[in-house]
C-alpha cells in the first residue's frame, strides 16, 4: 500500500518524519543524489513511488549510500579526526 493514497509527492519534512530522520538528513541525501527527488523552484519534493522503490532497494540489501556519499567512514573534518585519535588513545590507556 502506498504511503499516501491521494498525493504523488511528499515534502522533505514529511519524508523525514516517515523515515525517522531529521529534515537536514533528507536534504543532505537529496544534495548527494542518494534519494530520488524533484526540485521545483526552491521546493524539494520526493515522489512517493520513487521513495517506496528506494526504500525497498535498501531493505533488500541494496547499497544504502553510493560510495563516497554518506556511507564512508572517513572523518569529515580535521577536528573529527582528532577526536577519533583521542578516543583511541584513551581506550588504549584503559587497557
């Protein structure tokens, strides 16, 4: 059954609520091309059918995030790299 019976698209906030993530996360996915979307003027809309297909692909073992988008484990900034190194040092000290 479709997410909404009477609409072809959902806005970012509606998708975020349905997926249990923040609107900012959905905007990021759209910017990176992770999730199917339409941009009409300044509005970002997600087609219901395309969203359902995308979710089905993720549910059945599809790659949730294309390489180099959201799924990478590389630090995104020098400060996160320092935090990660500090955590490693602290955990080794407790050994």
